């Protein structure tokens, strides 16, 4: 099942991190996303103005609330940056890749 069609699940400190050798499989569904320091996902989205960037952030917030998993969001004039990781394990779980796919859909209005 595609990442965008899955849902985030409850995690604990014992939830396994995604092994580094599996990153590529997940990233294949996430164009433009980068993994930083084998710790978190990062993507920058450009916008023509502040209002459209803010509207995209509001859509991402709706997705985050629905999934119970929340990205770090930076909003500036003409851009939004997202950073995603699972804080309780201090690294990447499947939830992070699922949320990234859903954020892409929200950012692009879908």
C-alpha cells in the first residue's frame, strides 16, 4: 500500500527505527524529501507569496492532527520547510514517511 494511503500508528520508545538500508525504498515515494543525518526528513516547498504558504501550513496542520503525528514547520514569506521525525525514538519510524507523503498531498492541495 502506498505511503499516502496508510495511517500513522501509536509508537513507544521501543518502536523500532527504520533501518538505514530501507531509507531508499521509502524515499522512492517521496520526491524532494531528504534524510538529514539519518535522523529526520526534510523538505522545502516554495510559494509565490506568504498567504499561499500559510494556507499550505494550515492544510498540513489538519493532516498532522488527523494522524496524531506532527512535523516541525517553518513558515516564511514564499516558503515552508518541514522536518519530521519520531521524537520518542529520536529517529525515523514508518510514521515519519507516511506523514511526509500525506504532507506532500496537503501542500499540493490534494
